[in-house]
């Protein structure tokens, strides 16, 4: 249903909308947590029972400013080939200062972890195949 026309302009969209976090399903919580903390450089805030999904564990990871930006949800049944496809995220984007970006690239090289570099961006897959784009500031 279309709202009736008015002679006054509508209120602009809120500028207070911010991304709270991205949630990523993983078949191996420990391996995914290790990847995001050790290689990408996020901080582990907590590993706990998932408050929404009974019987599951989750890890909350923070960025350099202390914000929880990534939730990893344990879903081992995704390994089974009969599980139908699920909705997913195309990629998750991060931005790093120049020095930290080069440091990440060095860590990926040292770990012999595959990535592609395109126009000051690193594209790397996490342990479950999710594409991460890490842009250089």
C-alpha cells in the first residue's frame, strides 16, 4: 500500500543505523576462531553457549576498537553433503591501516595461506570458504 502524497518532504533516513556484527556459520568453531584471531587479527571476546540456538557454541570476535563485529556460530551438520544450501553472505569486508594491512599480508604469506591481491585489497577465504575482502586504507 502506497502512503498518501503530502506537500511536505519526508524525513530523511536515519543516519544512526550502524552494522552491529556479521554472523558466520562454521563447521569447526575452533579452526574458524583461530583463523580470524591468528591470521586476520581480530580479538577473541568470548566463546559461550549460543543464547539463541540451544545446544550450540558461538564465538564473539572484536575489532581494534573493541567492538564485537563477528559472531561465529558452530554448525557441524553443514559438513554433511545432504544438507541443502543455506542463505549466506557473499563476503565480509574489513579495512586496515596501511601498516596493519601489510602485516596481515605477511602473516598470510608466512602461513602459506592462499589469497588474491587486487587493487589494494586482499581476498581470502576463511576455513569454511567465506570470502573476506580486506581493504588497505
